[in-house]
């Protein structure tokens, strides 16, 4: 069961901001429990540290990345099966679930720019898979819908998608699936907050100090 992941706990101390963490990296490192410098830890949240070590947390991150990479590769197979790109396939599935969706709705759904969605839907329109028409309530926007051909292609890939998802999530009970959904939702919100801070104007163009330093060759200068 995953219930222990959402069990009531004492509220962890708030994490330092990314800016504060960056500044701390240029000061004297503090020793964490277990003797490892705290500046080398990948998190400062006590709830994610075990005996002062972030080893278990890093394993969690690697597992999440592995799962994400495999799921993207699976989706690439779905997309190739119906002759579109990965992102175009995602757009088509959203339009199947939400007929008449706008460009901004799709962009918000998958966290990309409206310009990107406009470009990709333009390609789908040329392929005869998506149709557009003026939005009924906002004439500055357009409603996007799948054509009959687009719907047919998605219906043809559904059995492949269903089999893949059955194999991927077969170990979860109904209760575990609900808890996982809650956890992933919270992680997505936190990740968006972190990305917003990483992309803040005051961080624009900032790089690690050592990048500008010339590496030592280890050889004596013959002119000296």
C-alpha cells in the first residue's frame, strides 16, 4: 500500500528558495547529519532525508525519471502507429476528450506555449486530422476539433494504448491508484513552482562561477 506516503505527519520545515540555495553554495558548507556537507545534498527537506543522507530520495528521482522516459517512449509508439509526432498525438487525445478546445486550453493542459500548439495544430490541419472554426463566444480565438479521419485513427490506436497501460499499472490497487493520483498532482504543482523560480528574470543568464575560469593544464609555463 502507498497509504504511508500520505499519512499525517508533522509539517516539514519550509525549503529554502532556489535563490537562497544558490547563494548558500558560494559560502562555507555546513555539515549535515552523517557528516556529509549539506550543500551537497539534493534536498534540505527533513522528510526526505534518512540519517542525513539523500540516497533514498535520489533513488526516487531516478525512478521517476525512468518511468517518465519509458512512458514517453510508449507514447511515441502510439504516435508512430497513426503517423503523427508525440506532441501531435497528445493534442489529438485532448481534442478527442474535449471537442472544441482552444489553443490556450491545450497549451495549459500540457504546459507548453500557445505558439507551439498553433504550429502543431497547423500541421494536423494540413494532414486532415484537425479542423478549426471561429469560437462561438470569443471571435479572437478558434475552436479545434478532430475530423472524422482523426477520430478514426485514434480509435484504431486505443487497443494498443489500453494494453500498454494495463501492463504498466497492473500492480496498483484502486486505493493505490487514487493515492498515486493525489501525490502526482501535488508533485506537478511543486515542480511548476520550482520552474517558475528557475525562470525568474533575476536568474536570467546566470551560470556557475567556475565556467568562466580557465582550467589548469598542470604544465609549467615555459616563459616563466
